C-alpha cells in the first residue's frame, strides 16, 4: 500500500489519537482510511443526487415543451404547490437514503 505523509492540525491530531485510544481504531492509518472512505462515499452520494436532480429538471423541461403546464395566479396556490413538491422530494430522498443504507 502506498505511503503518504499527512500534516494535521493539532486539533485533528488530538482527535485521531483519542479515537485510537478509545479502541475504535487500531491505528492512525485506520482512522485516516475511514475518514477518506467516508469522504468518498459522501462525494458519490452528492454526485448521485445531482444526477437525479438534473434528470428531474429535464423531465420538467420536457413536460413544458409538450405543453403540460399549470398556470398559478395566486401566491397561496404557488406556496401549496411548492410545499407539496418539497414534501415529495424529501420523501424520495429519505427512501433513497434508506435504500443506500440497507
């Protein structure tokens, strides 16, 4: 396995030492690998969410191009529509997160 030298702030060094001392990890290298693996997972999750968002935006644009539009003339109607969209989006994200974690 390739070796890399890492310079840590004193705060991060104390953190690494504390998690090793607690027995969560056997060495500083394990802590570093776990942190990088989490960062990689987080980046992949972000990439997938962006991809999904782009897909949903394209679906909306395609619908609009086909004339499937809804005119909203009152602020309360717009607010209700946005709240509903937000609730559905959160539900979808929670379901996707649950799928990823299982």
